[in-house]
């Protein structure tokens, strides 16, 4: 059985900080879901999948955890 986690989009991403996240399938905007203390050096380590509630479109999107990536917040999302 695949492990599934439900997470909310972070309310505020701080400029210059690193986050793990995904792309909203409707708006194509990044969704930050957790801080990345490795600053992009490591991959998201959880197996399974994650259901992400998106503040941009108001929907929940399901992602395989292999599709979660690290990014640095460079501007306003």
C-alpha cells in the first residue's frame, strides 16, 4: 500500500529561502510545501505520494513524491 500524506501550501515563502514543492497543475505556479534545510543538495526523502492543497487555484492535487523538487524563493508567488 502506498503511503499518502496530505499537506497545505505554506502561507508565506521567504525570499532567498529553499523549499520543497510542486507545480500547480492549473496555474503552473510553484507550491511550497516544506522548508528545504539542505538548500537544494538533497531530494525530497519521503516515499509514496502527497496530496497538496493549493492556495492559487483552491484545489487539491495528488503528486508522486518523486515529482517533488527543491527551489529557492526568488520572487513573489
